[in-house]
């Protein structure tokens, strides 16, 4: 279990009235931004996309854009894009018999016919040529399928609706209430963090975090920078440098750290970074090891769109409060911190 951070109780003031007052207009602004991206993708499926370009279309920073996108749609950007490309390919194969499988692959943005064939079979259960052969038979059933595919491509354009987003937010809000989640916006003071860095998968691996904190504390305790007798005095942090929805698990970077005086010297495996003083959305939750992802999704896909804020550049991190009663239940008193600025 991750060590905890002791914070002033006055920090935890829920912004319910502000969210109710401004939420509707702000949610619609987030929907508008994501729909600009959906419209762009719809018309450029044959192109190679850069996450930074799509983030600029949405008006969000590249680091936060993907998390907001997946939280609001319930699907990662790459999963969404792959699905749209395969659906377009299925329509072409059914309705354009003069277009070859190779041409179809290129029209739909696949790097090679082989990659296209693998993805298509995994999704539809047929090879592209097998799909075309099966659905080119002019039976009533297949004609209806072909028409449905044409309608999917020509008549219906996928866009987020207000009702869809609200339904999704309602479900996630209920889950977070069960986890005693609350969010506050505060300006944090500048912090100097001594850390041990890990590169690789980490999701749900409590033993990994325990080992990293043990290594950090083996360095910090002899120097008087951590107190094992009174854990509430220690200010423990995990900084997340990459979005797990974009970066491959083997390349994910985290820094497991403790707040130290600014002039603290470090060496070897122990590094030092500075977290600037800025405004943060701070969501406090009581989480088990498998609930962190849902809490982050709540912050980016439920609270943020209704808050009047958008993510700002800077470190995203978690802080931990020592809470013996919560720990007995196998939970961690966790505060998720995301830098924000007005929408």
C-alpha cells in the first residue's frame, strides 16, 4: 500500500454549487471541442495522425487531451480510430467491388495490406476478401446489411451528444460517491521532491510501489527527511510523466517521491524535481489498488467538463494521506492533482 500524505483538513471543500451553476455551459464546451476532433477524424481517416495536432484541434494540451477524449467517449482515441477505419473498410468492400483490398487498406489509413487483414479478421471474423465474397451475394439479408453499412457511413456521423455525456457522467459520479470522492481547486506551494524513478508497467501493482517507497525511505530516513514513527508527517507523492492511454506500458515513467527541503542534495538512483506553485484540481478518494484508473477518469471526464476549468501544463501527481482507519479496509487515502486553468 502506498504511504500517505497528511494535509490540512481545510483543503477539502467540495465545489458542488459552482459545478451546478456553471456545469451545463462548460460541459457543452467540452463536447464542442471533442466533436471538432470527431469531425476531423471522420474526414481524414486515411491520414497518419499526430496526437499534438488533434489536441490543438480540441484546444487541450497534448498531455491531457487523450485522457479527456477517452473519459468522455468511453473509448481510447486509438481504439476509436481503429474501429472507424475498419467500419469504413467494411463498407468499401461491400459496396465498391472495383476497389481492391490493397486500395481499401490505403484508403482507410492502414500502413500495409497485411496489417489491415489482421485487424479486419480480428474485428469481423473474416479476411477482407472473405468478407467481400460473403456479402456480395445478392440475397435480401445481405442487401439489407449493405444498405445498413452505407447508412452508417453516409447518413450517421458520430458525434457526442449532451445526453450521452450526462448519462456517462452520472454513472461515474455515483461510483465516485461510493469511493467518497470530492474535488477542490487550490493553489499549492512550490515543492522539491526527491524521487526514485521507475520505467515500465505499474497499474495495480501495489508491491512495485511498496518496493520503490522502501528504497526511497532507506535513503531518506538516515538523512532525517522521513519519519517512520509518525507517517503523517511525511509528504509522499507519485508523479506520472506519461498517459497510459498513449504510451506503451514498457515505456511508462513514474517518479515515486517525498517532499524535501529545497537545498537537499541527491545522487545515484535518487533524483530531484521541482513542482511549481500553481492552481490544481485536487480530487480526494479512498481507493483500492484497482480503482485508480476510474478515479482519474472521473477527474478528467466528469468533474473537469463541469468545472469551468481545463487542464494546464505541468506535472500530474498523486499525494497520500496517512489514514489508519482507511488502511484497515485495504484502501488508500489518495489525492489526485491535475494543474488547471480557466476554460
